[in-house]
């Protein structure tokens, strides 16, 4: 059984993951319209991943005697200044999510809730990968000279094959 406080914070994280999914879906749609098919397919996949992160939390809260709440969400942006701005936003967002997860982990320890603490370790590892991925993509984009460089076609083509979990291998 989870405490009311842990339940409330897990529900807050459900909202954060749901927003991540919507944000990346908005990025996918923008990229598709701009003609960046590779970036769009990467973002569509990333959006799906975030939905699985949310679902994992929904099931956990319900299994532990709480009730997962499906939240109302703010609308994500519809316009992005460019690819570099888009990936910077993604990185900043993931850093924020990492902070949220760390706060949650801290709360479970303070509550001596070792079951939830154990469950959250998956998210701790996942955040290492997500931040590393965003940084690697940004580095690659800067390496080709950003928006003004001539390598955008290759960048877009390469990124379509990257998955969140295999980011480090594939971008190496
Ligand atoms: Fe769910 O990891 Fe990104 O936000």
C-alpha cells in the first residue's frame, strides 16, 4: 500500500510523462511539416516511449492500492525556432524530468517506501539514457554546423534509425 503523499507524487509524475509524450508528438508534427522525416519519425517513437513510461506508473499506482489519475494537460508548443532549439528544449525537459524522479526517489526513502523506491530505479536508469541521447544528438547537430551547415540531410537520415535505448551505440 502506498501513502497518500507518495500516491499524489506518483500521479504528478504520470502527468509529467503524459506531457513529455504530448511535447514530443508536437515536435514530431512540426518536424514532419518542415520536411525533416527522420527527426519526425524519431520524435513519434519518442512520444510512444513516453506513453509507456506513463502507463507503467498508472499500473503501479493501481496495483499498490492507489488510483492513477488521467490528467488534463497544457498544450505543448506548436512552433519551434529550428532543430537546434528543438533538441535543446528536449534536453532541458529531460533534465527537469530527471529532477522530478530524483525528488520522488527522495520522498520514497523519507517514507520508508522501499517497494516504490525499487520500482523507481528503472526510471533513474532511463533518465541517464534519455539525457545522454539528447546531448549526443545536440553534439552531432553542432558538429555539422547546426542549421546553417550542409549536413542536415545526413543528420535527418541518420537520426531516423536511432532508438532511445540504443542511442549510445548507434551514435558512437
Ligand atoms: Fe519519460 O523519460 Fe523522457 O520524459
